[in-house]
C-alpha cells in the first residue's frame, strides 16, 4: 500500500467519524426538543365569532393538536363539556376554547317550566337581555281585542330568562321563515325562553297569542322586580 492509498483510507475513516458525530448531534437535538415539547393533546379552536350568552354548539369548534406542556390548564380537551353551556363573553374566531369562557345555562327549579316566545328585536330585546337576567313582561292590547279601550298590562314580573336564541327574520305574513310563532308585522325577532310557574306561563302564552305587542323590561341586578297591583294595568284615561 503506497502513501496515496494510506491517505485515502485515513480520509475515509475521518469522514465516517464526522458522519457518526453529526448523526449523534442530530439525535441529541431531537431528544432535547422532544423532552421540552412533550406529547401532543387535542384542544379546540373556534371556527367563527360567537356572541356572549349564546348557547354553544359542538360544530362551532375545530380540533387542533398542541404540546401538552404549552396548553393552558383551563383549556377544554373534551368537546362534550360545551353541551348545555353558554359563552360568558364574546368569543373570537381562532380563540382556544377554555373552561373560564363558558358557564352552564340557567336551569329550571322545582315547579318551573320552560316557555319560549318570539320577541320583536327592535322593541323587546335590543341585545341587552341575556340568560340569567330578570325581566318584566309587558303586553299591550288594542281596543278591538279588548272590546273597550287600549290597555297595557304587566303580565309577569321578575321572569327569569334562561336562553336567548338567534335573530330570526320574519316574513311579510308575520311568520318566522323557519316556522314558529306568528307575529303581526314583518321584521326581526328573537326567541326568548323563560323559566316560569304554570300561571305565569299561561299569561305569557295568552299575551303572545292575543296581544298587539309583547315587550320586555330588563330589571337591574339585585333590583326589586315586583310591581304593585295599581301599576300592573295602564290606560291613557287613567293617567292623571
């Protein structure tokens, strides 16, 4: 073996040693990254904006994978947790769903029942009535239906709101395009669900069917929602 061949063998051995060293370095970096990142877990991200106090649906979220160590402790990893929940605040598209963003929808108590009616958006809701709120429900009846003079009545005081639906356009005949309650004019309406006793539920059903208009008045949190008997009925002639 001449000197040129010996130099070739030496260079080849050096190349092999360098390659082994490079591979060892790469594997070391990979191991270090994996030790810092850790295993990935499922999380959920919003597909679109969700307004506050609206009931959440599972199809409003998309599944994403994130390293467990970078995931917030409050992150929701089981989408079943959104069932029956509402958004506490407006949720933005792309936000990671976390447990402190949602709360359980107000529930019924013993002796209560759910009843939902369509309320004109412009005059009855205006975006300020949310689940958990208390409202006074007013109904106005025109002279024809009363048989005498127009009258306004407080039909229920302190009604608890347990759900506020999506804004629904009404057709020209007064019905919602998706079916449901008949209204006397076209426009937009919102389905509002209340938790009421039997008698109050009957009052609401009657007013929704026969009143010219049904309006909601928001009661301040912690405020007195009772209405005296003398103030429950109003006519223009009686206003002195």
